[in-house]
């Protein structure tokens, strides 16, 4: 299959996106529009000025740009508009199901009510099903550089909206904020019926220890990023036995480390791990999910059949019901067959 054909195949391939930060989809044009609407003066004056600030060398330098940009998000309509713009882009890149991270503490900590955040996002999710045919769920993420007490308070504030939230996650700066800091919060979330996932970012200090903790002690259902697990083959085997999903993000990896971790991703894929491809914060890293499929394929020499397996993994690691999951996997197989692509063995 030619490069052009593989790109078209990758973008049209039905897929789930399981690692997507809604706040990370804030494109410069919408940022300016919301700033004007809400009377906020930005340091940058043009789209090019905004993009010039995206000079990331690690997670810390990224977060230093990421959080200040959120000041333009003030009302439920703003959160709706942000999510709706992402969902339309996702539709164009083959997404048929998405489980979207949102960071309420990034907004409540600056005085925006929790209700404004979640009602805006929920409205966009419902609209996506009606108008785009995309199944969309929300994952509430706690910011690990805030206290565990604040995380627990946020979880309590979220309980009246349980029907709108499929799971909880943990993101932001991992340095000095290991998963065990939030063990009690995640235990309560599990008791409330939420699925669990945690970021184990690439090449962090103590990365493999954090991965071991989230698997063995916290007992998450998925791991976000997590490719450093290859440092411990026994832990890889344990994750495969448990059916743990790894929500890798090749393009964003290439911004915060030397390359996109293609060797680690492919190693996990070949061993049968439920590794899949996602876009993370696409407005900042310049690639939505289909673009990530193509970038990984080009870097690692993947075939169309490999991309089919990645898409199947994305549904198998999702938090859909078994019946809906199986239906989406069949859609992937039908798409591959129609394109004359061999199915994974």
C-alpha cells in the first residue's frame, strides 16, 4: 500500500480515542475567539504568536504553556464549544467512540464552578451522538500536583453527575507526585463504580515503580502512556494477562523525548499487549488521532494490518459494554476487508 493510500486508510479506519485531553484541543483560533468574548487580553496577538510559544522540551515546559491558556474558558458555552470543535475534527479522522479527559481542578481552582465545566462538556458529548454519530464519554482527571484532599473533594463534587462520567484518571506533573499519593481517592472512586486509569508518563523518574504501583496496588483498568513498562518483562506479561490497555501518544512523545517511543509501542504490540494510538493534546502537538496512526506507521514501518490491530485494541481497551465493543470491532474488520487489507491473526 502506498504512503498516500496508507494515510487515507488510517484516517478512515474506525477507531476509539482513549487518551485525549479536552483542554488540550484548544486551537489558537478558538482561544482568540473566547478571549474576545470574555474580555480577556492575551499576551499573544496572532495565531503565529501562539504557535511560536509551543517550544516544548519536556512535560514541565508543556504544562507552563498549557495551564495559562485555559483562562479563556469561563462558561458552560465555552466548554461546549471547545469539545464540539474537537469532536468534529475527530469525526474527520475516523473516531467513532471517544473517552475524553477533562481537568475540573484546572478551572475550579481559578473560580469557575464545576457545574459550568461538566454541563458544557456533557452537552457537546450528547450533541456528538445526535449529529455526528460519535459515542462520547467523559473521564474526570485529578491534577496530581494538587493535594489528595482536593482530589477527594473534587470526586465528591462530581458524584451528583455520576451518570455523565465513565471513569477517573490522574494527570499533570508526575515528579514528586506518585500514584500512591491518591490511593484513597481512587479506592473511593472504584467503590462509586468508576473505571480507573492513571498517567504513567514516559521517561519520568521512578517510571517503572509508578507503573508497578498502578498495576499491583491501585489496580487500574488502563494505563495512560506507560511504555516504560518494557523495562520489566515480567510486568509486561502481568499487564497482558490482565488485559490492561496502554493509551500511547506517538506525536506528543516526540515533543517531550528524543523520539515517539515507536520501538516500545511496537514491542508491546508484537507481544500482544492492548496498546493503541491516541492524540493526547492535539492542538499543542500538531496531530489528531489519524495523524498519529500515520506518524507511527511511517516511523516504525507498520502495515495496514498493524493499524487494524491498533484500532481493534482501542475498542477492546475501551469502557464500552461488551456488545457495543464487539459491534465496533466488527466495523473495523469490515472496513479492512472492504479495503483488501489482511486481518490480524
